[in-house]
C-alpha cells in the first residue's frame, strides 16, 4: 500500500496526514524513497528501527557525508 506524505518534502509529523503515521507504526517495513525522506525521517527514525529502509541518491555533500558515501552515490540503507 502506498500512502502520500502530503504536500511537504519528506515526512513531517506536523504536516503529514495522521493516517501515514498510524500505518508507519503498524507495518513490517517502511521504504523511504528519496533524499527528502532521509532528511526528515532521520529525525525520528529511532521509532522505526528494524523496520526502516532508505533508498536514495546522495545529491549533496552534507547528506553524502552523513551516510558515509560520496556525493552522487546511490544508497540503500537499512536502519537497525
């Protein structure tokens, strides 16, 4: 099932639909695609540990550095 995160870039608890956060608590896997989702979900990823995977291209140096990759790298990261 795919649920929209609303009109914000990434997932923001203060702006996203409540249904999204309810589902994130229930599902076995949250696949967060894109750098915007990495930048926002990383703020509360501890609540999703063991069920969260990021899939993105590190388009800027700060994000690449935080992931330990070079700018432009394709990343698949599972959060334990």
